[in-house]
C-alpha cells in the first residue's frame, strides 16, 4: 500500500519551511519504526489547505493508494469520530469525503507542541543551557493540555536559551525529528498512538 500524509505545516508560501516540515515528519516516522516502508509526506501549509489537498487526492485515489490527513485539533476533542469533530468545529465545517474512513484522518491534540511535552528530555538536549523544564506543563495526558498553555510553556522554557525563544517555524520541525515516538505514543494513545498504529499496518515494503 502506498501511503501519503497530507500534513498541516510549513507555511503557505515558504518552500524552505515546507522542506523542513517534510524532513521533520519523515524522521519522526522513521524513528517510529517505519524505515524501509515510509509514507510520503506532503507539507500543505494551513489546516484548510491540508484538508482541501487531501480531499482532492482522496477523490482520485485507487485501491493501492491511501491518502491520510494530519492536522492540529486546535481545541479539546470530544467526539469519538474525528470526521465528526472537524465537521462540527467552528471555523472548519469539513465534510467527510465520500468513502473516506476514520483511518484517513488524524489529529495532533491540541497542537503538534503537545508531542514535544511528552519528551522533555529531547527538548532539554536540543535547547541546552538555560532551558527551564519546570515551565512546561507536567501532566502526562498531553492531549488535555490547552493549546495556549502548550505555546506559553515552550516560550517560557526557552526564553533564556542560546537558540532563542521557541519559534514554531524555526525550531519545531528540528524538534520533531529528535523526539521519541514511543513516548508520544504512550502519552497520546487515542490520537498519536492511533496514527502510528494505522501507519504500521498500512505502510508495506
């Protein structure tokens, strides 16, 4: 099965950032045990662009090709069906494309930065001297950390570091490449864990 992931990230008009986004996700999936059977990664920019690009790909997909949508949830997820979540979420209203399964949509809850909170050791090693781990939310259930707290925690933890304060564009995809997928899976079994399970099952050599 050929799997292609349409991911939110990389900005709308910055090709260098999109390249970093693709590299970060590819390294993350490689570290998750998919080396040799990797999914392709398409950096789509914003959430809406990711959905629209995925929908177009799904409508033309054949039986040997599985397109997958991966976006931030931006808020707590209360629906069991992720398609129902993005249909009801204010500002989205995304309809489930005909024939699309739940395996084809995945959410980073409430944003990709939640994954970083699951591997504070990797963050400390990346930022080095001046990194303040105590500024990050300690709770292990990362899906329940409010989005604003994710960003605020990253900025407070890094404000005295040589690399500078956390920047979603400048730092995020480098961090994604070094965090431990096993820790993210354990901290977010319902969402990150489900994504990795689907990829492990669908990505073949």
